[in-house]
């Protein structure tokens, strides 16, 4: 995808402004994942592989229904299964569709040093551009959700694209299309937030889930994937979903104040040695006729 | 050419031609391996540091290529620095003479060297730079491995990912500060210094002016350390 497209609002590792940003308007798109109606069928996992052209890879059995411990470079969509003991001692099987959250303030994009390797579209989709990726892995450090994954053969990073190719043609993402229970929804952020809040209210009022709520973390500016959780106060129970995700503060410092401090220090050093030369000049060996001692002299 | 001339280049000290060998061939080779690999890592590292410097990666073959070679040449830098550590660590320990010299460093900066107390083979500033590079190389290599294999650091240990970033950047900036001063002094400021690390030799007058105690030792015909 060219940087010149008018649909891009943020470009990683980019010196200067973003060409075309704000010229075209687009609705913020959003996936809604209602964990309370997921049955763990993994149709979304298969649909993701099929649409994106990946074959089914080796699975890792770890005494759960989960396909593998975490997403892979060629496995972007993973249902996380977690057994959860409720306060009254009964068990719940929590199932959460894990994938890129498409943060409004993406840590991967902030950390990326390669011009145009990560872009954010006007509709909110955060997309990796492998042609520009240098494979450094900085996005791994920047992501608060442990999503970007490295292909060691091509030395490029991969993750869920939110089916930006389908969405640009007016289609819903493949995972949404495959879901048999209606646990997955796709639409504008406003519509999905409204639907999610409505469902959470229903869970609180009619199903006894007093802490039911919507996961749309403000620490990353909100996300393009939102969850309805039975207990929004304990997202960690859903397989390491962070309670208050934000770009790691070291990454923020590195990409913010450290840049200025470092640049000023380096420029200061260069100015310093130049000033020394202008003021005091070279150190000569007085009276020596040896050619080594008079290099650069006339 | 007699064989004694070939062998003489492997021992620091007075040469048959009246010059003084300051750096052996082996020392020079390792210095330049360290210098060239450091310069490459500095150049490509600056490209990864700022979007406004990303062009630096382009001119040496592109971002992916720079990303591929940076860690390998970083390892070569660490290896050559490790070798320099082994041969120079005793020469580089800070002596009482260095402390006396350091207290008058303002005269050195102002090129009023006649006011400085005599010192051995290396001055206090050189020693400071040496230890900066030795400890800097250790920090850069350890944190660099963390950045290289960032995905292999488990999610529950992710603080190590962030620590690697912090240490790598901090250590890099400190060594860059030293490197700027080192290159300036070695090429522009201290005349005779650059030729000594190229061909190895300095004149007796140079050795006498900059490293009086070492000069006296060399002229006594001894290469033993003090």
C-alpha cells in the first residue's frame, strides 16, 4: 500500500507530516467480541487462515482446548481458553478471541523505526506493510498485547490486518463472516460500542453478571476490537488481557524525551570538540622535526 | 631486510631506526576491527534511532540489510574489544600519577602540557575512554541480544524487553559521547596520534612530551611494565 493514499493518518518511522492525512473521511471500524456467547468452535481461526492464505500449522496441546499458547506470525486469530473459578466456587470456561486490538494509539507504530512499515488508516485499522518492514522487532516491545510476530525466514513481522483488504471493498472481516453464534459483530465504532453496552446491561440486569462490562481500554486511546466480558474488572482471567494497557513507559520515554536528550547530547559533543579546535587548536610537539609530529602542518 | 625488523614490530619500545613502537601490529589490527565495526553499528544504529536519520540505513544497503548486519558486527566489535581488554587492562589501570595528572587536566585541554605531571603509556582520559568502551560493549552486547531475540523473551518476563531497550540506548549514547572525543583527539587534536595507530610508531620527542614515564622506561631498554 502506498504511503500516498489519502486514507492513512499515521506512518511509522516517518520524518515529517503524513501526506494526505485528514483529506478523506472514514468511519471508525470496529469488531465486537461478545465473550459471553462464544462457544469456542474456532470457526474464526479457520476463516482467518483461509482468507489470508495460510495452511493449518502444527498445534500445541497444553491440556486445554486452545490451539496453541499464543498467536504466531501465520496464525493471527486464537481463541484463548481459561478455566475460571467464580466466587461461589463454580467453574466457568472463559473463551476470548485473541488478536490485534487495532489501538487508536498503537505502541507498535510508535516503536517502529522503519518508514512506512506500520500505518494506521483513517478507519482505524493498524496495518503492517511487510515491504517496508526491516524485521527489527521493536513493535514487539511496543505492543501491550503481545501481538506482532516474526517470520524468521522472511525476516518480516506479521499480525492481524483486520482484513483491511476485505474492509476496503465493503466486506466484513473473514472471522466475523464465519462466526455461527453471532458472538462476533462488525461495524462502526459507535454502533459496536452501543451494541456492546446494551449487551453488558442485559447481562447485568437479567443474567446476574453484576460486573459485566465493555473492554475498550482508554490507555491506548480505545481499540478497534472491543470485548463484552462477564467481569470487566478482571480481564486478566481471559488469558492475559491487560487491565490497564498502555504503551510501555520505557518505550514512550525512548521515543519521546530520550530522543531530544540524546540528539542534544550528540550535537553538543560535536559542537564542543569543534569549539575546542577553534579556541585551542592542535597539540603539537614543540621543536620536533619528525614528520609524524607535524601531520597536517605546513 | 633482516628478520629482526619483522619481529621488532611485535614488541613495544625503541626501534632500530630510532623511532618508538607505541602499538604492535596486533594491537593496531584489533583497534581497527573494533573501530570499523563500531562505526558500522553507530551508523546503522543512528538510522534505527530517528526517522530523520533513517536515510543512513538506505545508503549502506537498506533497512533490512542494516538490521541483519548490525548485531553480527556488534558481536565482532565486542570480541575485538574483549581482546583489547585482555592485552591493555593492566596498562589501563588508574595509577597515582594519573590522579595527579587528572587534577591538572585543564592544562591539557588548553595545550599547556608543560604544566602536567609525567605519566605512563596511557593518560587518564585514554584510560577513562577504554573503560567506558569495555563496560559499554558489555552492556550493548547483553541488551543487544535481548533486542535481537526479543520474541524469545516470554511475555511474563516482558520487563526484560523494555530493560533491553533502555540499556542499549543509554550505553550507546555514552559510548557515542566518548567516541566523538576519541576521534577528535586522535585525528585533529593530538598530532602524531593518528599515525601511531596506523603504522605504530611515534617519535621520541612525542613520547617524551605525552608519556614521560613510559618514554624513560622505553629508553632504558626495558619493556617491562612499571
